[in-house]
């Protein structure tokens, strides 16, 4: 089983991007100990070295779903700011949510197009009506329909119709990709500070014994 999870600093300060990196490291260690594989699919670096504004990860393994659920929601990294000694704030919030799935591209194949000869009006329509040179093309998977009567030859109108169908399908796919991107960016704005599902802290430093 494979699950995607998006960690985001939202529109928080640089410390929140630092918190994403710290929490990602903690999550990866936790998952590895449980026999899961954690892969970084895509990261957006923060303003400071080694920090992330967001990180899209893939969690793979038998309990990936339950593990991802245990890390889903508002997360808190509790530690003093490494950048501003003057601030007393120690709670840095991050959101972790399943991302909007990628839009599946539409595969265009002429075999999926129904081509029908038809008659249309307009200038020169009388000749076209008699010859039925216009084309009505329907792409069955998407339901997109175009009617072309630009040329007096059926074969030319057929070629134009197929080109228009391909264009409209590509534009539709592009619109779907933009919608997914917009939905993913909304996650950055959905960060709720306070009432975290998890609070993580740095590991306490071990002091060595002197003999």
C-alpha cells in the first residue's frame, strides 16, 4: 500500500519551515522503525538552508494508511527558535494532509471518435447540404462534440474536427491540472494553529559520563 502526505508550513514564519524539516525527519525515522518506506516526492525549500515550505512524501508499506492517519492534521514542533533568540515562542505549527490526487491525462485515440457526415447551413451551404461534407465528431470518453463545415471536402473537415477535439481535450487536461494545483495550495491556507494532533520535541541531549 502506498499513501501520499503533504506537509506544509502554511504562511508561517521561517521557524515553521524549519519545523517541517524537523517533523519530516522525525516522521521518516518513526516510519522506518515500523518497516515503512518514506520517499520524498517533491519539496519546496524554505528561506533558510535545510528548511522546507512544503514536502510531499510517499509512505509505502503494509500499515501505510494507519501510519499516515496518525500524522495527519495540525502538527507542532516544540522548541526555541533557532533564528530569533529574542522571541519566547516555542510552538511552531505545521499541517499534514493527504494531497489532491494528480489529474489523470486523457488519452486521445481516433478509435474513440465517432465521425458522422452531416449537413449545415450558412454561405455556400446549399452545395454542402447536397454533398453532406460537414463532419460531426464525438469523442466518446469525454463526450466532447465538434461540428466542422469549413471545407467542401469531407476528408478535410474530418481532419480539422480531429485536430479540434485533440486541442479541446488538451485544454481540458490543463484546466484539470490547474485545479489540482489550486486545491493543493489551499492546504497551505488551511493550517489551524493550536490543538495539534501531535506535539514533537527535539531528542534530549545525552551527557557522557567521565570515569
